[in-house]
C-alpha cells in the first residue's frame, strides 16, 4: 500500500549522497502534487563524517521543519552507522515509531545485539537489507549511485512515489541549475556527472539501479 504521509530519516556518511537522495525524493513527491520538505544535517564537511537528511512527506501543507525526532522510516546508507556508531542519534533506531521501517545498506545482514533486536521487536519494526553499494557498482559502474539504490529500495517497499516522477526529479537535479546545500554536495554532484559520458547515460543507469534495488531489497527477521 502506498504510504502518503511519512517522516524519513536518512543517515549515512559524507560522500554517499545522502543530501542528494533526500532532494531527489522530495522533488518527486512535489511533482506528484503532494507536499514535502527537506532538511540536511551534517557537521564537518568531509568524506566519511556522519551526515543526515530529513524528508517529510504529506498530503497537506507541512509546517514543521528541522530534525525528525520520531521517524516512520530510517534509512541507513552505510553499515558503520550501526557498527561504529557513526551517526548523530544513538542507538541507530532512536525515535523510530511503532511498526516503523528500517532500510540498511549492507552486503549481508548485520549482527545486531540482543538488546537491539529486543527493542526492535518491541517496536514491531520491519528490517530490510539492500546491497546498495555493490548493486550500484555492478549496474552503474560507480558506488556513487548507492544513494539511488537506497531510494529504489524505499520506493519498492513503500511505493512512496512512482518511478516516472523519480526519473523526472533525478533528471531535474542533474540538468537544471545546481542545487546548493553545501560546497561539498555541489562538488559531489559534479563528481557523479563525471562518471558518465552523457547526462542521459547518468539518468538511465541510475534508474536501472533504482529498479533493481526495488526488486532485490529483502526483509530479514530479527531472529537471524
């Protein structure tokens, strides 16, 4: 069932395109005639430093801004967010609403502590894994498309937007006037562009990543 009203917390590391993914998703929501806000949050602008972005999606006008304390969905863009605690909120699922969703980029299910598993079970949370980094390397030839794999997993699970408007938002991001959240984000966009011979190739390869991620994302039990 399509989720029309969601609060999404994206948590990853600098250089993974967390801010870019949030902007593309929010743009797609708006193109479908709904409402969305984006708020990036990061400290030192350096590669592998913690980075977060918050996306609100609603059928009505959104008045709340800033950090999402109680997310419906938490997207973990790098295993180190969990295994090394590289995030601004600990534990990594802090604030997750009852029956919330976790989407983790990892090559295989992580070994969660007994305490974490118990807490997630108590929340009736659903945990999904997607090998976003290897999928993006195999499909697009660059790990910089892992953020699009994460969006593909989200769309596959929640149907939050159609692939059509996601493509439109992706195209707009890389063909129109630069979106500037920070100097680092702008530089990352330019690096992504440099990985492809043409913008049209960037769009096609990244949408292929999105579609494959939606098909390959898997639900895992906390018992494993």
